[in-house]
C-alpha cells in the first residue's frame, strides 16, 4: 500500500499542538446542546470552538460515506444501490468505531434522479443514504446523549446541479396526524410554505420497499420511510427523551434533502406529546436554497437548527433564486410570493480557499467537492484567521478531483473501486458479486 509523504506546511499555515486545542475546551457531553445549536451557535463560530469543528467534521464524514458507498457505475448490475449491507456499512467503509448502527437505508425515485443516474423502472429507487442510531455505550457517554443521524448523498458535480435546478417553488402538501387529543385530526403546517419542486419530488417519490424477513414488498414514499423509521426509533428510546437528539447531514442535493426532512420530522414531533423537545439539527454542506421566506421562517419558528457550510467560490449555494433571494433586501420580501423567490435558512459559516495545500484552479466543479469542504473546515479557525491544519489527511482532497499541489505527490482522482467490483471465483473466473443483503 502506497504511503503518501507528510506535507511540509508553508508560512501561512499553522499547526496547533494538541495541548493548545484540547486543554481548555469542555467535554462534549457537557455542552452538546450548544454544539447542536440550542443557542444558535452564539459565540461558537468565529472563532470556531474545537468541539463544534470536530462534530461538524464527524457528520461531514457520514455524508461523504454516502458518496463512497454508492454504486454509481452504469455497468454494474447493482447500479444505484449501496455497495454494502446495513450490517457491514460502517465496517466496510473504515468507520467501525463510529458507535452507530444503521437501521434503515433510504431510497428515492424521481425524474430528477433519473436525469442524473439514467432511466430506471418506476418502482425501483436509487440509494440516497441511511438512518442510524448511536448504540455504543462509550460513544453515548462521550456525546452526552443518544443520537439518531440521517445522512443524505448528493449529486456528483456542479454541472449536474446546474442541469437539475431548473424548477420553481410549489406548495409542500405535507400533513401530520395529531394524537394529542385522541382524535385522528389532520393538521396542515404548509400555509405559504413553498419548496423547490425537484427537492420535494425527490423526497415524496414512491419506491418498492422490501419489508420483513419474508421479503414482501410494498409501495412507500421516501418521506414515509424516513418518518416511520424516526417514529419507531423515538418509541424505542422514549425513556431517554431528555437525552436524545436527531441530526441530519448531507452535501449538495443531500443538504437540501437534509433540510427538508429535518423540517418535516420536526413538524411531526410537534404533533406528539413531549416529542417537540427533541433537538433537531442540520449540518449542511454546500446546500442550495430549498424554499421561500415562509419556509425559512417556519424552520426557525419550530426550532430546527441549521448550520450551513459554504465554500465562497462554490456556485451551488447561490442557486436557485439567483436573481431574487435573501440578499436582495426589501424587494425580495415584497415579492416573496413569487414562485422563484428563494431564501436560505439557518446560519452560514463561510469557508475560504486559503489552504496552502490547494493549487489555483479554474475548474468551478472542484469548489463544490465535499472532501474540499471538509479540508477547509479542518483548517478553519475564524473568518480573519489563516488556515490552521489540524491533521486531517490532505490526500482525501484528491479522491475525486485534482486540487492538491504537485509537490505533495498525491495522484488526482485516486479513489477507485478495486477491480471495478469484479471478484475472482473458485473456478478462476471474474464475475460481479450479488448485492449484499
């Protein structure tokens, strides 16, 4: 196995010793509610406290896992699925120490995804991510609570985004059944709330889903799959309600779906007795705008905490709503009812391309790369501070692009599936293995 050389830091990069970064910060278990945004990250972002950076990177790694584990090769017979089973996902992806257990895979099937990944039968979805719960006692103690995480995968390049984001805002039409009074009365929370049609279509798309050991299949929407699994997990851990969190993460399309699904889940929690107190947080990377002003206000009103990480040279967070958005001022608020007036939600943490590891490039798609985001976040200290490398493997930047300077001797786009997924059988022949159960 090749060993990449340790980079030599330049004058404008600083390597902080571990004693300086860890000696004075409180234990995560004591401040986890602040890290999850209970006070809107007030005083934690600039400069950024180490606990928050570490947690944001941890969730970003889960979003990256969704890319690495996705079988997007058109020649594969398992095209559109995850390479690994729920049981083996973290082990096979080198995250066996995560402390989480995957309980459900998330699939979707919409015209939006068909445009990107190719035509598929209407009842067959593509793998978008997973739902997992922290089950390791040591990790629960470190976190200070039991955490449920929902990670979403995004599209692959900025060019695909430009092609996909061509739609307008539409009503959400999401409803929630309230049982507080014992009556099955439907409560609608969609007054004036509009969502980008492509995102909503993806989230509400219907797929054939296998249930139970017998392998029976049923038609279920992506949204119903997510909501039902979160409801089930909350019931399982209902006695831990005071120390339970729900965290969404994703990149690009995945960040948009993380925001939309977090909004949806929080609305559902508000209809259930005592469930509204469960904190719902989104760590979004390179998120486009998801909805209108009413959506942004509703997200804040119900208490969904959204922290958006934005590379200042990335075009995706600037769309949709290029001409009419929150930056236009009073005009956008006056014209908020138009089907193309978008507003970002939550809080933005801008990342600057000030890393000494990165070469100059005119390839705009590279600025959207999640591994670059995680690299820049790893070196982020504050808005006016130089890049301070904290030790995250710089070679990861070049997994799917060519951004590192040549002197570091990391080959471009080096992340590859061994033998393109073929395995050699006992008969000496190379074949594609069957999809894991």
